[in-house]
């Protein structure tokens, strides 16, 4: 009988894992890839749409275009997961797996921050970022805050990128002198593992007159008074609030017993990404391995799990331990992109090295996206 691998979630992790297994086994394996959405969107593409650089249709990559040997994609909602039996119940039926990979990511909970839904805008969901494309043209003056509301969030450079791109957006429209931009972050520096990256971002902030409020969270908004309340009780006025919502474990994962509460990311073996349940892995943002919640790390962990499955089925040597390494591109505005290469698990503490912004890295970032579109969807797109 064919081995059945059920993959829950078609983000970086799910797409990379199914691609590797399809390449290795073709029709000799039964892979079921499940996601509630109809399309994949790169995280960085949300900013492209938000700031008017691309149209929404340009950045949506439809899962129906995934045509790979051995892979079935189902757009449906996961209703329950039983990790003991590796059984998943969905609106499209029940699936029993020989290997179950949970790659459902992190859910966003804007309502966890009082006033955010009523008085601010979040830009981390696809819908939220796309909606801001129509909001930003109406912002003409006053203080703008890019504010983080929880300590654990996807893509740590993204809030800094947003502040820098907002600066460019307002300069191009002749509105920058009538506005103020502040970034509220829960870290002492923008990118803690890489002092050089943080120094470059802070220098860019200083050059552009962007205020960096460190070691703080936005705990609530008062929409009537138009103030953001920080974790130390400080109040900051705003005319535009761009929020990073609280992140949480998907409720169906909590109910499965894979995590104990909504803020307990799924415990895994840091070397193998295996959960405590035999034959069940957790890759990407949903796990608590200790790397940032970013696509490149989901992709890296998926490669380890895919290699383990290949070794298991072919009787080969298990893969090396997951090292938690990855590269993140950082938009500096002014049509320049930098890069930070980080290593979270190889040594006693996370480390990072920085490549200064350049037009060459703009091209490299574009290749990063196009190469994955080609691998996962089989054809390059705009």
C-alpha cells in the first residue's frame, strides 16, 4: 500500500515539503495537502500591495495550479486533529495518515488588543494589508504608529520595513513633513541577533526622522481619544495606527492536545521537528523550536522533515539535525534591500551577519520569490 502523508497547511513549510516528496517518489506516494485558502501569498508581497507597488491579483498564487505527481490539494477547513491516531477531520472528509505534518502557521487575533479592530488597522493578514492599499491614500497628516502588540510575531524585520516604506510613500506624495512616524517594538533593537543589521536600521530611522520606541508593546487603543497605550502605561497619539496583531496557536491545534494553550507553540524535538506523537511533525510558525516565525525557517524545517520521511521510506540515513539557519531580506526603502543571515540553533546563542542594502540584493530577493514559485507551482509568475 502507498504511504499516505497528510500535510495541514500550504504555506512555505507545506509547499516545500510536498514538493520534495513529490520529486522523490512521484506517484508512488499519496500526499494530501490541505489548506482553507485558495491561494498562497508571500509575506513580502503584502507590503507591495499595501503600498501600491503591485495589484492583489499579481501576488496571489492559486493552489489549483499545484499539479505534482502524488499530490492532491484540497481547499477545506480542518475541524479536528487526533495526533495519536494521525487522523484529521475536515469539511471535505476524514483523512488517516501514516505521517502527519502540522504546518498550520500562527493565527492572528486582532481582538486580543482592545481597540485595535475599532480604531486601528492590522497589516499582517492578507485581507488587512490589501485593505490598507485604499486607506493609506487618505492619510495626509498627523502621527502614524507602527505598533507591535505581542512578543511573538511573524517576520521580525517587517515592522521596521513598514515604517521605512511608509516614509517613502509619504515623501512621494508630498505629505512627509506633515506627519510623524514611530515604531513600537518589544525588543531593545530592531533585529536582536544581528547588531550590525539593527545599527543599519536605526541609522536609516535617524536619517528619515523615524522614532524607535524600544522594549514596549501596544496593549490597547482608545479610538475616541486616538491614543495608543503602551505596556508601561505611556500614551501615544495617533492619526494612523498600523498594528501587528497578537499571534496565537490555531484553536484546532490547541484542541488536539499538540499544545496546551493558545500561546504555547507546539513542542518539538529541536533536531528533528518531531512532536511527542509518533509519526507527527510540526513545521513552521506553529512550532516552538526557537526560530523566528518566518517563511524561510518554515521552509528549512520542512526540508529536514521531508528528508526524514525519505530516509524512513527508503531505509537511508536520517538527515542532520535542524540548525535553524536562514536569510531574511530587509526593505530599507529608497529601492534598496539588505539581507541578514541568522543562525539560531547551531551555537550557544543566536547569531546574525549583515549584508548592506544594494540593488543587487533587490534582484536576489526577486529571485528568491520567483525560484520558489517555479518549484512549488511549476511555472514562474509575475
